[in-house]
């Protein structure tokens, strides 16, 4: 099993996205996400699908060739995507996912 190169904690609901990150391997990571401007917050199951997109990079630049995984409040993987040609990702979090969620990038 690969060790996470970057770890990102995201508290997300379908309307607003608040992102926090930490780097367990002393990497200063960055995760950019979109938000529709509404400022509400809640936790628990979502009633609608959420789309998250952005770029993954560290202090050396873009992080290519990685797998981005989304896990729910209980640690269950709910979605994943491969980043191969660039560092941009777009991922959908299914309706019914329990928040908060965690996004983790694993090198491939």
C-alpha cells in the first residue's frame, strides 16, 4: 500500500466547501476547490451530489501521477480518480455521503 504523499482534510456540504489541509510528510500541499458563494455549514448525509475540482501541488510544483481518494466520515472510500497527464482533478461526491469527508492523494 502506498503512503500518502499529501493529505487533505475537507469539510464539505453540497452548498459550500471549506478546505483545510495537513502534510504528514512535511510537504506543504495546496488544494484548490470551487464554491458557489453560499456560506452554510452542516454535517451528516448530503441530500445531493457535490462536485469538487482543483489542482494538487506542493512546494516544488504540480503533483502528477497520483490517485485521489475521497473517504466519508466513517473512513469508507466513496470515490476516487487517477491524475496522470496533469495535476487537475474533478470528482463528484455522491448524494447520501456522510460529511465531513477527507481527500487524500497517493503517488502512483
